C-alpha cells in the first residue's frame, strides 16, 4: 500500500504446454509516491524473441515511470496520457528498428496492457489482446481494454479468406508493439471509485474464465495475492495451454 491507497500482487507462470515463458509483468508500488504503475506484456507466440520483446516493454516503461515526476509528469489525467503515449511510441520505434536491423523472418513483438493509478483517477493503456478489468461491487465486472484482434476489426476481417474461422481470428492480434513502424495504443482515463478492484492479465489467463467467474474471484478474494493465486490455479487446472500472467490491485486495505 502506498499514497495511492492500492494493495497489489502479480505472478507469471510458464503454464503446462510451452517450453518458455514469453510473458513479463511489471508492478511498482513505491511507498513515497502518489502513483502506482502496473503492466503485463505478452510476447507474440511463433515470432522471433517474444520473451525479449515483452522484457524490453516492461523494462523501458519501468525506467520511464521511475524517471518521471509525480508532481509534474503525472499530476493530471492529461499529463499521464501524454506521458504514456510518448513512451509507448518510443518503445515501439525501438523494437521496430531492432527488427529491421536483425532482419528476422518473424519480427519480435509484444502485446502490452496496464495502468498508471493516481489517488482519484487511473489511465489505462493497451496494445493487443491482453486485458484490463475493473470490478466494483455496485457495477460488477467491466473490461476496460479493447481486444485488438482480427476478429474485433471488421475491415481486416472482411479482407481475409473465408477459410479463416472465428475461433482462429480470436487469437491473431491486429496491433502489437514492434511489428509496425507506427502503433496506436488504446488509452482511457477512468475515475477511481471506492471498492474498485482491478485485474491486468494476458490471454493465457483470461481465456479460462467466464466474466461471472472472474467477478466472483475478484469479489470474494481477501486481497490481491489471493485473487492472483486463484486465477493461476484455475488457469492451470483448465489446461494451462499458454503462459499465464496476472496482476491484481485492490483499492481498499485487505488482509490475506
């Protein structure tokens, strides 16, 4: 818990089928600051150096956040949005240029999702199909992020061969960090409300849960560590076919 009044926990697991873990996560809860930074990065499966791409995403945004100033760079929603957009564009350029130099057949890339939390607002960012959820006892579970997949993009979907099934398109991202010279992140400013609980996770975590089950886990957990542990356990019991990463943040003081 810090001055932003958030308790948080995170975990990443290789799962039961993959030989490497291409996920990374970053969680910073500095006691002296009025903000918290959390993110999950999921390296693109089947691409060159997915684990390295997700690591670079977490590392660079970690250093950008550490080097920022709560009083200046992160004082208002507009300032945070400008900060995130600038840093994500710089991150995309770095990985894209590295891909160009290496001339890899399948260029490395990563999805990213996360949030920068202040005392009375948060700014969510997302590129790809990892997700940001908010649970509140009054309004229930809401997916704040938008999935950037071929299935969710009607223009791209219409240009594909008819043999491409809906299930297949679900797992093909239409946006990622590093695979194109330009990237358009989703950035959303949201108010923080009493009782809010947040979940940031890769697709290897959420694919095993209905919205009702995720809401129940976030509602019933005594704290963020218990919520993350239950998500990890249930995802592994469900098959663990992908890497699994999750970060939970609870607005209220909670005991594990």
